[in-house]
């Protein structure tokens, strides 16, 4: 069972809708399916539950004669098709004009129209991936005009939304988990919102743990690399002049490093009771002596 199916299934079984939501949702689906003619409506759907939902909402909103029939289509493989028809009759044009009033275009659109429009778009052409895989909400829209309407609405809602063309269709999409969860709540899928949120939290926690482990490994590797360079440097000084020729302070740090080959600078500092910067300064002086000895060797 896909994650898209879970979200849509919950939406289809949610409670009461306002009149504004019904009009806006119906308008979105009718436009998506190119179902509005000049003086009639013919909507073809392959999903039985969405068809029953639209038929029921139409019956609630208008006294017009509405018909629904079931057919089998063999186009691209055999499948069921549900056809909802409002034939030409007095009042159809007025009803179509009424639907067009529930556009989401404009700066001051009430929240119920926003909910209904986005819900209708999701039911008609929306796809959402499981958060375990990736954060992705896609709307494949046949109409440039309708894609722009959805895109502009989501922008006004301050969502991180993008628009492109894929498979020769306009694609409106989101890739941010928080914005996607906002849309899931808006369209009425609370159960899947909580599941999505929980999965996201667990995923983020795992990623944080992995980052911290990688950081610790990187730091440990850096510490060991630094120690190896210091030991190599001390051994060279010991070979060339002898460590006992160093000042007492530098001789102490040289032998301390040789005795604690995997210790960090901070750990060395704690052993002899000085600051980390003090340890670093001593190694810097050893490095200067090391470099001077190398220079003399090259000149000889």
C-alpha cells in the first residue's frame, strides 16, 4: 500500500466539510479532468471512492439532475471507469458560474476555499512519498493555468514550493518536511500527519547521531595524524642532536608525546597541568627546531 493511498484513503473517510470546501474541491477536480463543458459536466474517474465522494457532494450542493454510471475501459489495459454527468438543463450554466467563484486566485481567500482546492488537487493529481524514503509531495497537472493557480496559492501561504515540467506535464512540487506536513494537516489527514511527524523525528535523530559519529571519527583521525607527525618530528630531533639537548620544557613534552602516542593535545595538557595552548606552543617550538635541522641537512 503506497503512502499516497494511505493519505487519500484517510481524506476520503473524514468528517463533515463546509460548503466552501465542497465547492472548491469539486472545482479543482472538474478542472483537472477537463470535465466542464459550455452547458454540461462530464467527469470520468477511475477511483470509485473519489467518484462516490464527488457525486455525493454534487447532490448536496445542487438540485440539478446528476447521473453516475460504471463502465469498463480497455484503453491501456482493462480498468473500471466511473462517469458522473450533469447533462444540459436549466440551471447548469448558473452552477458552473457558481463553481468558478470558488477560485483560489487573489490575496484574500478564506481558509476553507484553500483547503478544498488543495485537497481536490491532491485527490486528483497528488503523490506523496513515504518520509522513510524522502520528503516529496508532487502535483502532476495537465493544465498550465491550474498549475500556476496551485503554485501561486502555495507561495502566498509561504511554502517552499517549486514548479517545472516533467513527462511533458507541469509539475508543482515540495521537498521540505515541515511544509509537506502543513499540507497534510490542511487537507485533513491527521492520522498520517502524526505518522509522518514521528517518522521524520526518528529519521532526523538517526541522521544527527550519524553526523556526530562521523564528527567523532574525523576528530579521532585528525588527532592520530597529528600525533604521528609529532612523533616523527621528535624521533628526527632525537636522532640528529639527542632529546637531552633540548630545554627541560621541550624535553618534557617530547618524552610525554612518545609515552602517550594516541593522546590528544588536551589530554597531554591535563597530564602535566598546563593549558592546551601551552602544549601547542611547545610543539610549535619543537617544529622550529625540526625545520632548522632539516635546513642544515639540505645545505650540507
